[in-house]
């Protein structure tokens, strides 16, 4: 017999009153949230290597933020999040892209160093495993464009500065290829081929999350190493230019790549409510299409989400994209916009009947395999 959620909650409450010595079925993981989770979910999150392959430290571009030490609240939220590693990357581009990139690595590399009680840098995947043991969050430094590579030799220079992942294009055309919102997609250029080859040579992960359809397929074919779609969703479930076709997902998987699923509302569902159930539908689509080994997490948000930013920051972010992005009133998914969202996702995967091994693979095991193969360690 299947119990309704209300009946199940009543049954648990009754059992607790009747036998107070029995441990509760729900556990609190942070004193700040008041949220509780099942023992299985808590144990899975705490024991798994969890990699969010697009999660800026903070969506805040005001110098007054990164000039100050991390707040005690934010430090506590990072420690409670269950995250082992985040891919910290933003979009750059244009004639000053190289200067923008150098500034980005200087500012945020310094921020990680100044907050070393919470965060740590990444060279190889071993650094992520060490961070987990030490109760810290490893920061993978990347960029959501490769406009700063003015010549192939720049790839090695930025690798030596700590860059471990580069998106080939953002939403618009650059010298490497086309973006997802370009009217015409000409694919990867001759210059783009040389950049991909240079990335393969040093061990920098190739990312095509914002690239156009032809550019995505070209990059997968050209790269001698597996590539990643670090943060995108499935066009089979939502018709949007920023998400990926089944053909692209299949090609990526055939090469050994991994796709991270994003929690940006307009890439998840066209109708409301948009919840973690809709988010997990994209995970499940990839699993059914190419298998459990090729899907992971790339939330495309910080711990708190876009809707938590200031009105000025929110307006600036929305204004930076073409109308085809079709932002709605909210950008985040309902209930997936807080520091403990990995626990909520784990609960949803448990509800869908996934094994512990498969949940660990989605939370970070698949990206661990890909990044270890790319970087070493």
C-alpha cells in the first residue's frame, strides 16, 4: 500500500511521540536553514565527492565584495553545502578579453588565498580530494569564453596561471567559433582548431556549454580528448538555443565526456512551477539517452542563486543577454536556490529509485573521472 506524503508525515510524527528514544528520520545539517533531510541523503552527501561544474564563488561584481574577507555566514554555508569543488567562471570577451582574464585570475585567485580556511585552489584532482578531507571547497578556475587566447601559446600561459577549463565561445561569435544565440553557426574555425589542440596538449578541459550546435559538434570531433558540456540542459525537454540537442549529447558521451545540468529556470521548463523535479528530468533524460556515466551537476549559480542578488545586479545580468534567452520573473528553480541544494537533489534522486553508486556518479563521480583523465591526479 502506498501512503500519501501527508499520511507518511503523520505516521513518522506518531512514531516519534510514541517512542521518543528512537532516532528521528530527518536530520538537520545546518543550524541556519532549519531544513532537514533523510539519513541516507545526509550520508550520501557527506561521503560523496560533489563537483558543481559551474558555480561562481559569488555572483557579485562589485569590488566591495571581493575586497573584504568572506563573511562568517557565507563560510558556514560553504562548509554545510556538501560541495567538494566548484568551477568558478564568468563570461568575458571583446578587444580587452586578455586584460579581463588576467584581472579575473588576479582578483579571484587572491580571494581564494585570503580565505584559505574555507577555499583552496586546484592543480590536479588530488587537490579536490584533499580539500574534501580538510573540510574545504576546492575552486576550479575557468572562463566562459576563450577570447583571451590571442594565439595558441596563450593557452599554456593561462594554464600556468591556474586556468583548468575554458569554454570555447560565449553566446556570440568569436575567432574560435559561434555562440548559441548567433543567427548563423559557422562551426569551429581554423584558429579554433589550433586552440583546441593547445588545450589538449596542456590538459585544459574543453567546454562547449554556450556554443552553437555546429560549433559544439565540431569541437567534439576535433578534440582528441573528451570534452565537457559543463552547464546546459536537454533540448528534447525544452526548446531553447542555449541547451543541447540529443545529437550533441550522444557525440559528447561517445567521446567519454560529461554534461552538467544547469538550474537556470528558463533552461529547465517553459512553465511554472519549475522545481527540482523538472531539473532531475533533465538528468534522467541524459541517463536514458547515453547512460549514467555521462551526466553531472553544473548549476550555473552561486550558493544563493540569481534571485538573491541586488535589484541593480539582477537588472545588469538580464540586460547582458539577447531576448532569445527569454528570462522569466524568477531565474532560479523553486527550492533549488539555497546553500543546501545538493541535499535536495540527493533526496530527489533517492525518490526516483537511484542506487547509492549512481547518485554518487551524478553528484561528482563522473566529473571526477573526466577531470582526472584531463588534469591528472
